[in-house]
């Protein structure tokens, strides 16, 4: 008898930056990947050519989230992991509705992972002890708050708490952990003054790049024991 097909890793928001790097990492080690994307960047075609299944999704409504879940279920009979990477970073600012800002942050950081974890849990379960994973991307501001991104910080704090709740719910078959980064890599448009100011906020004084996150995810997927924990990848920034 042939072996069962390898279960794919689902990465939300896989068209840019860390999500994109993580998708290519898995493809390079012959791990199947399903990626959600909102906008059709040129990188999406590159992922398709590399073998990823790419599904356009609109997480701005619950209906869009659940429709995406149905597409995933029609694509595969099992998932190795869900990596909740999709995110937005909206500040409170004059002329923008506070209610809209809060709703948007809760929609992407709370509704999407909450609904997807429930909708797709049957694809994660049934494969053995600690055989599947859910990873939530939170933020180092969960610990300290943010005066300019209050709704963002609150939504990430809710996601941090859901990490522990889903770990309790889905153990021992599914491990559920969070990664709480601060600065990982710059945007191309960031100028030298901004970059230096940002680097000075951490103890380690560097932007480490995507590999720091990828290595941690590899560890979490390999572990058969670690669940319900949050891992700061912040260069010691909360201590500075």
C-alpha cells in the first residue's frame, strides 16, 4: 500500500514578508503548502510555480472567512498546521472612525483565527498525539500595550489568550502556540533615521530577518510537548 499523502501547512497572508518566506521555506523542504492571500502580488504566481496552492480570501467579513475554510476543506482531507500570519496594523488617528479601527483589528486578529480554528479542526485532528499545530502571530505589545495602536494591541492580546484556550481544547492531538515578534525586518521605504531609531529600541540592536521566525516554527512543529505558550522574538525589547 502507498503511504498517505503529506498534509499541507496552511499559511494565512502568505503573499508578503514573513508569510511568503515561510511558504518558500516549506516548499523547499518538500512540505506542501496552502496560502491565503488578499491581493494578487507577483509573489503569488511565484508560489504557484513552486507548487503552493494559493487561495484568494477576504477576511474582512465572517462570511469571507468561512468561505475560505470551505475552499480549504475541498482542497485537502488533512492539515499539518495552521499558521495565522495574516495581519493589519492600524493606528488610531484623526478622521478615522474609532469603531471602524477596532472592528478591523478584531476581524483580522480575532474573528479569522477563531472561526478558522473551529472550522478546520477536523482536518488537524485524528492524526495522532501532537501530530498537528496551530501557530498564532501576536506581538510583543501584548505585554506592554501601545498608546498609538490601542485597538491593534487589544486584538493581539485577545489572540494571545485564545492560544491558551485552543491549546486546552485541542490537546493532546494539536499543539497551539503563539509567536510574539517585535521588529523582524524593515520595509523598503523605511529611511536610515527610522531604522536606527527602531534598532535602538531592542537590546540586540538588529533586525534579524525571517529566518529567526522560521527556525522557531520548525522547532514548534518538531516538538511533541510544547503547547499553550507564547514565544517572544523581540531582541529583548520589553527589557530596554
